[in-house]
C-alpha cells in the first residue's frame, strides 16, 4: 500500500477532473490513500481555480508521488493542448487524454503504481486523433498486450456484493445473437471466476448466467440460442469445476433476493447487465475491468458535460472506484 494509485485525467471538458480535484481537497477527511494524477498541469490549475479549490500541485516522477501526497497533489505531467472549457470537448485535447491513459497504464504495468483508476473519456473527441477502439476497456487491453496478444477484457459493474458482467458490450442489439458463442461465454466466465478469487478474495465464487431470450428461451420455443449456445457453455464450465448455474431467466434473476445468492451474474448483452446495477446503485456502482494483469477501476458514469466546472457532480462513484482499487490491491 506504499505505492500510489494512478489516476488518468479523462476528458478535460467533463466532470472527471473536477471530481478528482474535489476528492484531493478532502483527502484527510476521507482518509484517502496516496494517488498521482496523470494530466496537464496548467489545465488542472485552471480548473481548480474555476471550482474555487485552493490546492497545491506539484509535478513529480511517479516514484515521488506518495511522499508528496499529504501536502501537494502529485501531477505526472502530460503535454498537449488542453483548455479549461467545461462542457465543450475538443479534438485538440485528444492527444493529452490518450497520453494520460497510456502513461498511467505504463506506470501500473511496471509496478510503480499499484492500480489504475480512470476518469471518463469522450470517445467522439478522440476518434479525430486516430483512436480506433470501441471503448476505454479495449484500449487498455491493447496497452497490456505490449506487442503480444491482448488479454480478454471483461467488464464488471459492482456495488457491494452485487456484481454483473455483460458478455457482449458495445454492440447493436441486432448483432448480439450472432456474436454470442459458446467459447466467448466460457472464456468470460473463466475470467470472472478467476478474478473473483484472486482480486476479491472469494474462495468459491457462485456465478449465475442469464439467458439471452425471454424466459431463457423456454426450451427453444422463444429462440434456440439458450438451448444451443448458453446451456452447453454452462455445462462445460460445470465440468471444469466452476460453480455456475444457467441459463436463468433474466426477468427474475435480478430480483435482489435472487441476485444476492450469487457473487456475480453474467448477462448476455450490455443493457441486460447494466440496467439492474444502475437501478439499485446509480451513483455508487464501480466499473471494474477483469482479465487484465493489473487492477483497473473507474466510476460508473460518463463525462456529464452539463455539470462540468460547476462543482455539483457527485463524487460517490469515483470515491467507490478508488476504494475498490485499494481493496483489490490489498489482496494482491
């Protein structure tokens, strides 16, 4: 726990920088462990001034961040054109945003930082600078590859003991059935089971798998995917000794009493997984990326351009992401 967390700056026009600055200002009250912020120093000073936060900032090498944290916010400087213009994303900031993520990831991969917490990004602004990934998670997986095959990144949303994982993520609903395969479900659940043990300290994780179709297909009467793809995947996982059940009807699986029986629920598509967790923990859920060689968490919200620069953005999810990264690395 003597190494700092790495926090990437995120989209400058959004609420990520606001929240990180606000949390640092309350570091003693909150009992925060040391972190270093990878970002553009001039921009961060301008944003702190806009928010009325009197924060000392110091540019440091990552190795010097933890000792500086008590008195000054340690900034690992990222060059680029970054303006303090809340609510208005600019492609000119893209290189600094991408550079912040890459540098924070590198510090975590090399062990100088013990975990990565990422602030929200605005992908549309990044695409103009050649960003080719469907999301943050896929970019992080490529950075982990370092010239080899990228690991399979698995997205988990978590709040307390409630955890949910989508097998397919940022794809159109019309494509979900064609993208689901037995192998993809098996690999996803393997990653979930492994990381629940290694990262969350759950000795014998219990995992539920939701069906794709209404009522999990009703034996093939409402689509055959659950019968021909999901059920065989579950059977293979059970043969491997993983405690998994399914396919289970999603309309009853996420009833809190049922959900609480499992350490994680693996769902077939984005909204099937995210609607339940956001319903019960809209401000408090954490996005965790499983399957990477590092611990990575992030708040479960976006850039919230309408709140940027106002000081009114909730810090609950970001604080929960920092706390979860703390807990996960304490077990490593």
